[in-house]
């Protein structure tokens, strides 16, 4: 391991992802710097969400390694991984709030487990986190009783329960109307600036990629490799790969040439 | 044009010739024309024959162009193994399922020990809700079925025993059958359809909606959080439900005894008391605890190992019920042999 690894918050080395014998992505190498909003993009079915699950440690890579601040994350015991995960916050695609608990209980559960705060304090923390995402007053609602956008924000509040310094977002704006998704983008920017968190985001929502991302990688379905890396605006103008430029300009080469 | 005729372009058109389609006169055309032209044109291309579509209706020509413009996907066709391979895979899957079940028992034990060391992590309120779901709420249906079972046993017995004038022995029949076998079996059948399927569907849905992944990312063990309380709740509630089923079964028998055989309720109760021992009832209760564990374990295992779509949740629930009923009958047979060997 060289010293460059220590500066990166997340370092991925030669990562190959596969389901059984079906290879999803080969030999990926990238780094995420502290405080960066890092976007993983790519066409449908290219393995963006799978890559995120690898980064969180829900799936073991078939090859390669992942480091957090130079500390190895792959091929370690469950206990070590759990302790490293305490600095993670994850927002799943559909929120994945625990349906049998109220919003406040959803946020309280990790706090009860990992802190020695009193019940009353935990309740206050939960209310505060909900207020951060604009859901004050909804403490005692169940996830099924609120709208999809609210659920997503509540899930964000839960992801922030343990004051993580890395936040993972799986398609945060999927299924949200343009206004809600713009609001969510603002919220993500604010969180990054106020908490100093590193943010890793899987998305193919171009508007939010251009609005908030500092650095992005493009996963190509056909070659099964990362074909571009850099700032989205620069990539849109000067990426070597035509497909990346097409992706970022929302343009498809027509299959049939019209006369 | 209904079907695509078999054509060999090579015999029809010389190499480097031209294949011209004329369909201008056609009044009504549908997809089959486009399909035929596409397949002929593909073949013509292979033989180096030029294809001319200028005399084909514009709409059809565009469809043909589009169909031929899409590049061939290099995706491999999904594997469709033959019979022998399928049988082999099924056998391997069965062994794997056995391993998973065994691993689950171990994990539950470890989870129980871990929870004993850190009692704070046990979510009491959810456990109480589960106790209500698997116990109190099952009372009406368990009661009804146990009552009817007692009734049926007594009815069948009464018809036979009356021939020998041994009317009173119907109480013995119902009492022993309910205490040793029927109460625990009937209760476990109901609970496997009720709670076992519910556990599998609930945990399966949690898996599909990534709630279980969310637990794991917070460092919670799904077995500790979800499976342990369910297994405990059902293992605790089953003996109570079985005891209750016993009482209603005796009552069902007494109703038949009273109405068909003129045995008074007091007489019936007395006869039941003399013949049914604490040992008989205890055997039923011990069995019901084992059955309760089997039901909860099957439900939780199937739920936690569920696939990732709606159909998978249905399969998980089905498998949970089928597997638990099979295992319960096997376990009951083992109990019968053990009781015979131990003379109890």
C-alpha cells in the first residue's frame, strides 16, 4: 500500500464483481477523496447498485480490495466490518425504513445500540434529525403512512443517525418529482457542507449529477469497465468515449438513419 | 401472408444479384410481412445479394430497417439444463437446504447466547406483539378446530364402541388421542399455515425492500433482531395453545358422549381424569414445543433466504408451510418410536 491510499477516504483496487460466473465489472480502480460528492453513473443494468453493495460490504468482491482510509475493508471478520460500518450511512433506493417501527423508532434503533444516551435524549436526537430533513412532527408516523418522497427523506434522517462521515445514496431522486428531487440535491449539498461528510451516490439523473457532483465514474455495460472518470462537465465536453459524452448530453445515436 | 415460407435465397437469386420486394399493391399488411422480408433480407445479405425495398409500403420498410439496425446482443441464452442435470441440481439444493437449516439452528443458539449477554439489545415491545400474534390471536381458530377434532374422534369412536356396549370408553379414546397426538398436531398445522407463512412472507418482503440490508449496514444481525424473537415466541406459545386445544377437544368429545351415548358431563370428566395422566399431557406439550420451533425456524429461514421479487415471497411462504408440515410429521413419527422404546 502506498501513501496515496492514506489520503483517499475510499480506495478501490482491482475490484472485479461477479454473480457466480457472470462477471458484472472487471478490474475497477478509483479513489474517493474526503468531502467529495462522488457519483457512480452508467446505463441501466451496468452494476451501479452492485458496486455500492460492494462498497458497503453486503457483497464480497470476487477479486480485488477496498480500503477505507487505508484500512482494509474486504476479507475481514464480521465484527471488524461492523465497527467500520458505524461511520457509514446508507440511503436505499426505496428508503428501506423498517415498516414495523415509527420514524422516530427507526432513527432511535441504531442510537440505542451504539450510544449510551438516555431514552429521552434519543427521542430528542431523532426529532432533530427528522427536523433536518423537514419532517418535524412526523415522529410517530409509520413509514406506510407517509408519501414516497417523505419516506426517502426519513430514510436520509435515519442514515444520518450515527453522524456518519460517509453517506451512500442509491438513486436518491428515483421516483421523485423534479421539485422534490431538486430539494433533495440541496439537502445533500447542505449536509456535505455542514457535516463535512463524504458522499457516494449512484444515479443516472443528469440534473443532479451536474448540480452537485465533484467527481464521477462511468461504468460501461458492454466493456464491463470504468470508461471515464472526472468532473461531469469536463466529461460531457471532452470524454474520450463517445458513449460517455452521449450519456451526459442525453443523446442517443439513432439506430436508423433518417433520410 | 400467414406463415413464413422456407426459402433458399441462394437457389433463387444469383450471387451479387438483387432481391427486390414488391408489395405496392397490397391493401392490408401486418407484421408477418415485415417478419418475412426481414428474414429473407438477412439471408440475402449473407449471400451478398443486394436488397431493394423501394417497392414495399413505407411503413413496412421502416419496420424492416429498424429490426435489422438493432445490433445482435452478445448475451448468452439462459441455461436450460436437461432432466439429469435438473435432478442433480435438485439433489444438491436439498443438501444445501439441510445445511442452511442446520446453520440456522446454530445461529439462533448463538443469537440467544449473545442476547443473554447483552439483554439491552432484545426488543421487548416487539416480542410482546409477537406473543400476541402467535398466541392470543390464534385462540379462536385453534379452539374451533380442536373442538371439532374432539367431536369427530368421539363420533367415530361412539359408533364402534356402542356395538360392544363400551360407551364410556369414548372418553378414554378422545382423552388419550387429544393429549398425546391430536392437540399438538392440529395446533401445529394451524400455526404453520398461520404464523409460519406469515413469518416467511414478512421477512421475505423485508428482504425485497432492502430492510434486511439496512439492518446489516447498521451492524445488526438479522437473526438476532428478527428470527430469535419469532422462534422464542412460537416455541413458548405452542404449549399453551396445545393445552387449550386439549381442553376444547375433551369438551367436543363430551358433547357427543352426552348427546349420542347419554354419558353425563360429570361422568365423562371423571373418566377422562382417571385415564389421562400428567405424563400423557406432558408428552403432547413437549412435542408442541418442538413443533413450534420447527414452524418458526422454517418460516424465518425461508424468509431470510428469499429471492428479490414478489413471486419469491410467495414461494418462500409456500416452502415454509410445506417444509414445516413435513418436518412436523417426521418429528412426530420419531417421538412415537422414542415413546415406544422408553415405554412412556
